[in-house]
C-alpha cells in the first residue's frame, strides 16, 4: 500500500479525532480545576461562602451542614440563573459550583464533539449511536429533574 492509500488516510483521521477528543477532556478538567481553585482562594480570602448560613457562622461548619435535599436551599444557588448571578457577584460557593458544573459538562461536550466529528467523517453508524447517547444525556439533565418522582 502506498502512503496515501485510503487506509492510511483513515488511520491518520482516526488518530487526529482521538487526539482532539482527548484534549477536550484534558482542557475541560484543567478549566474546571482552575475555576474551583479560584473559588477556594476567594473563600479563604473572604472567609465566607458568599451566602448566609443557618449554622454558627463558622465557614467549615456552614459548608459541612449544607444539605441539598433540604428545600428551600436558603440563599445557595439551586438553578442556572442563581448560579450565574452568584458567579457575577464573585460569591466563592457559586464559583466553586461553576467549576463542578464545567467538570460535569466536559464529557457531555466530548460526546457532542464526537457527534460533529463523526458527521464530518460521514460515518453514519457512529453518528446515530453518538446522537442517541447525546439525546439520552440531555434527557437526563433537562427532563428527568422535572418528573415529580425525581424532585428533591
């Protein structure tokens, strides 16, 4: 086989695809880590979560007694709009929560990137499988929380 055979080209494309997708995961983890560190530094500098706490006022006690299952959540962000508002105000807990959200979104973005790359490669089988996985992820994030059985 020559160096420019379709098999060689396919192997190069596959290697480039894998390289790109691995970098998506790497940069997502690095970005989320950086955001969380910024939030922790803000928390240490301000000695506050940025939110009121029903506890003794001790920062560590306030964080350790935060219970997401208890409704209402108090001032802590419980949806995307309050998270964005808290980040805009540089509230340490919201910044940390943004970092965790970026970490959770990273593999979802990787699935989306895979879908786009498989579509560019015109690999229909992988497009369909990846599209199914992506739709299941979106369903689990946006529809399942609206089902009364799954509400906290």
